[in-house]
């Protein structure tokens, strides 16, 4: 039900203000802040700088999308996590202070996981603002099978409008 309400909300925003304008991203970010206030945002530029800095340890990257989305492309080194997971035993070998950055398509699903990780006791959890869509739109690399690609799964037709057309793998259904 929540996804239906979100879809209707964004359809209204896209219809009123245009699909590519700043208002759409602003609306997404406001919604994430409203629904997941404890999820700490991290900009794509900040993550890119962090990953390029060889003097610091990189964060654990969690891709919070479905398997078919992850299969198209993801950030290098990311581990796919089911968007509905509450089981974080795969992080048992990490300390609670390990930096973790969660991302999805636009940041909504990953914000939910980021909050659940914080509730599980992890203290340095971040939600990538704009997630893989903004990452790719800025020209930062995404990979498939270890090779850089210029494709990102658009999630669906509505949400995919936030992804530059040149990165969409196809025009998603519904």
C-alpha cells in the first residue's frame, strides 16, 4: 500500500513539475527525510571522494535492490541485500563502528535498511542521497561482472525518469 501511495505521489510531482527538474529530486529527498529521519544522508560526491582516497578504509557498500536490478549494474564492491531484510548476520565479522553506506535506486529502500542497521547497533551507517541513479547521472562508474558498464536498471517507468536516459537498460514495465 505504501508503494502505491508513493507512486501516486511521484506521479503527481512529475506531472506538475516535470520529470527532470530539481523539484522531483527535492521531493524524493523530503519524503525520505520525513519517513526515515534517522537515516544519515551521504552525497554521491562525498562517497566518490571517500572511495578514491587510498589513505582511508572504504565503507561497506550495501546495494538494497532486487537481484535483477543488481545484476544489471552496481557500485564496485557492493554486496546485495534484500530490501526487506532484518537479518544482518552477514555483517557479524564487522564491528559496530564499521562505516556502512546503503543505496538503492533513489534512496528510499536503502534509508529503511539504514535505519534498521542503526537499530541493530551499527553506529556509522549512511544512506547514499539519490543512490545509484544520482551516482550514474554524475558519470561515476557502475559495474557488472567486474567491468564498467553504462547501464542501470530503471526500477520502473515512473522512478526511471530520474535516471538519465542514456543509462536506462530499457524502458521498464509499468
